C-alpha cells in the first residue's frame, strides 16, 4: 500500500536522525532500574498472553519483556507481544529490519514520562550504527517511523512516550552482531530427540517457540545463553561428543524469522550419559557457545523423581522459593491449577503462605503427575535452588 503521508514522515525522520552525531545518541546503562514481575492476565494457552504492570513513581523494568519506563506518578498499563509478519514488507520497502520485539502497550492509569524499548543489536564495537536506529509506530492510519533520542547497549529511548504498538528497528545494509538465545526442547520417549533454536534475544519469539514445542509435548531444557554476540547471517555448526548422535541440518544461518525459525534436530538412539553441545561459526575453531546436557535432564524417569523430590524437600521449598509469581503462572497455563485457586493464592500476602496453600491445595489434589510438572517448572524458574537441594541429597 502506497501512503505518501507516511513516506514523507519516513524521510523527515531519517533526515533528522542524520543531523545527530552518533556519539551524541549513545548513553550508558545506569543500572538503577527496579525489575517488576508482570501479572499474566490470559489463561488460554492458544491465545497470546496479556501482561499487566503497575508502579509508583520511579524507574522500572519488566522482567519478561525488558520494557523500561520512568514515571512521576502511579501508572498502570498492559501489553502483549505482536507478530512482525504484517509489517515486514513495508519495513523492507523503506530499508529497515527488526531490532527488537514488537510490543503493543495499552495505558490504564497515568502516563509514561520516558519509555525505553529493548533491542538485541550489539553496538559496542560499531558506533556508526547508532544513528541507524528508529522505532516502528503502528497507528490506525498506517505504520510510521519515529526517531530515537538515545541508544543504550540494550534499549532505545522514545522521543515521545505514548501508548501504541512499537518496536526498535534499524536500517539494513550493516553486518551487525546480535545478542542471542539458545532454546533446547526434548522429547519424553525412549529415543532422545532435541530441537535446538538459535534466535535473537526476543521474548516474543521465545513465547511462540514454547507454545509450539509444548503442543508436540516437547519439554524445555534450560541452559545459559551465549555470552558473546553473534553475527547476523553467519552460518553456525552444532556438534556433540556422542559418536552415535545424528544432527540435521549440517549448518544454520542466523537470521530473524518471526514465526517459523529453523532449528537443529539431534537424534540419539540410546543415550545413557552426560554429553556436551558446542555451537561454532562455520570455518571457526573456537565454540561461540557450549553446554552440558546431563543424563537426569533428558531421561523420562526424571519426571517420576520429580514427585519424590517435591515431597522430600517440601519444607525447604516452602521456605526458599522466591520466584512464586512465574511458577504459579506456569502452573495455570499448564492447566494443573484452576483460575479460582490461582486467584485465592495470589491475594495471600507472604510467599511462604502461598507455597503452603499450593501444597495443601492443587499439588495435593493433583497427585504425582502435577508434582512432576511443578518440579519441572521449578527447574526452569528456580534452577539455583533446585541444584542446591540436589547437592544436599
């Protein structure tokens, strides 16, 4: 669709951006952002989750989306992630590409004074790309480009803090490095199959992958993400130290696919030990990322042990679980907790009492199967606690 008014807006925005010297755009991350856990409003696993947040005056960051905001008064808003698919052709036509998740923000009470959108571009060794950043603004009258007033190592600051679908993007034509995540999913069958994704650090895309893999009853194996940034459009090779492992395809190109990214599939017929995975750039010798997949992380018997672990460490879990909000969100989305139980537990003031109610209610009623699911959620949300309790056994 040709929109002369939007083309004019793009031209003006780009010309203004060029008036600024790149170094004047860059600002260091100050690190004084208070992280807040959003409340999950949507319970239907087939619908895109809707998150809500509220805060008093101050500087805050959402722990799920990475969205940052400053406000001088109480504020309340909700958001959900959107797909880039309906906007990619328009962006490509004007010479831009996605640089962060597309977030639809709706105000409820109050207003933002400043808003910072997350991006996954590495800018540390390439200051020339600072003035190529912009913001996609989706409006009722059509998509438009907004300039940014600041760029940090992880965010872009909006010049106008208004509610609407927005995302960081940048001009094409630069070989950039991006911050990445490695997602690992496994089957619960006698033969081990792993799906391994290399994607930009995009919480929206991770959400899509979790929903898709869960629909095929694949379970996540949580591992640290790569510490070094990786070059977009480079090809990467995945290897393992197991001789009988089959890996397909031979290599993958790192690129942003907003709905259907490709992945490595690893098939191992009779695994019976820990093994290491290594990811390296094609024609490079040193790995860009590696991890160890432990035997108890992929064996189906680990689920039976989960029930026993939860019963054995009931007292320690009640006293030491701190990330109770996301744990309850996952229990609800997995269908092992009813909305009524969720609402009743949410209003209990202390984490310890919430955990006691969880044990006496949904976990007791659901039996071993529900405790197995609870254990797997704890492995993802409280990995350090679970590892510490295992060492004490």
